């Protein structure tokens, strides 16, 4: 879908900002609806079909975080969610897991605002076709049994805009990395570059938003996303205490990657680490 064809809901308690964002979008030909807080936004969502939700975080009555949590719990059909805020005190891991595609900081330019919304509306098959110009800081090569097994072990899962995976080394957030994962049982390989959006030091889980998918894996990854990937932009799989089941029913392994059944590629060979 093109932005010119979209219905956009702008949620912000500051009327001046609602008017500014609304004017930018109207000049693009969008249909624009507005709300002053999350509760008003839910009322709009109950009666309107929305293509993009643009929301502030801190608002009276109901803020953006509670709004997104409610949308997720109610399974309301909002394809794209963008946060725009002057505050950075938000759990990015949770927000990406709930479906937020971008976290933008105020002040921002009209061009950046419209570019992010344009990208959020692109059909998945049109994304991640061009290699990123951003240098890769490090590359990882992992091997797992299968996508189903990896999901059950909280090792890997695809979302609408990226994936989480268990890393074999510490990663720095907001850096660009290369990621290669071979799923032996299915004979599938993922080869991607993307930005590390979050990294959990305790579990070595990391959230990656895709910038590029290699041609040999683009088709199967896009098909998997279309056929029922996690509704989050970047999924999350939170472990409970050792030995307790996680949200998807998996049992938490020890803190070493080898105990989770992951093998790393060393000099072209698969070796348990």
C-alpha cells in the first residue's frame, strides 16, 4: 500500500503536534484521524479501519505503551504502529514484540516522518532487497536443528520485520551485523544483515530488524512471515526461572548456548561449543 492510500490515526495529547502531523499527511493525500490519548484512540479503532497508528508515549488518561498493549491483547487489526516521542524511557524489546515498527524521537523532520511511514506500509515482498550501505560490525554463523525446534527452545523466531535469536557472543545494540543461520533438518538457510535492536546479557537472546535478505533466502523468509509469523515486529521469548516453562511452553536450558543445542560454524565445520 502507498501512503497516499492509507488511513492514519495520529495520537498525541498536544494539539499543535496533531495538527502538524496531520498537515504533513494530508499533503500526501492521506486520510487522517486524530485522538488526544490512548482511550480516544481505542474508540476510533473500534469504528474505523486504520492502516498506520502514530502515537506519542506519554499522555494523560492512557499513554502509548498501554494503548499498544491493549491493541495486542484485543488482537485489533492495526498493520503498522510507529511511536513518536520526546522520551526514550520505553522497553524497546517489549514494544517491538507488541508490533511497534519504529521508535522516533522528537523533534523530527517531515521527510524522516514520511519515510518511516512509507516503509511501514510496504508489502513484505518488496522489502530487504538491496544490500545496506551501513558497514557490518561483526558477522555470526549459527546452526540449528529446525525453525520449529529453535522456536520451541527460544532460540529463534521470525516476526514481521526481523527475528530474535540466541547469539554466541555479546552484541552491541544499534549496530549492524551479518547473521547466517542454517537449519539442518529443513535444509534452509537464513542470510541477513540488520540492526541489533536489543540484546539480553543473561540469555544471549537478541532482536534483529532486517535491512537485507540474501536472494537465496528471501523467498522462504517472506513466505514464512506471510503464513503466520509472530504478530510482533521483532518477537520476544521471555524465559522464566530455570526449569520453568517460558511463554511458548519451552523449558529454560542452562545459560550456555551448547546446552540449548546450538552449534557454531568454525573454519567451515559445525562444532559444539
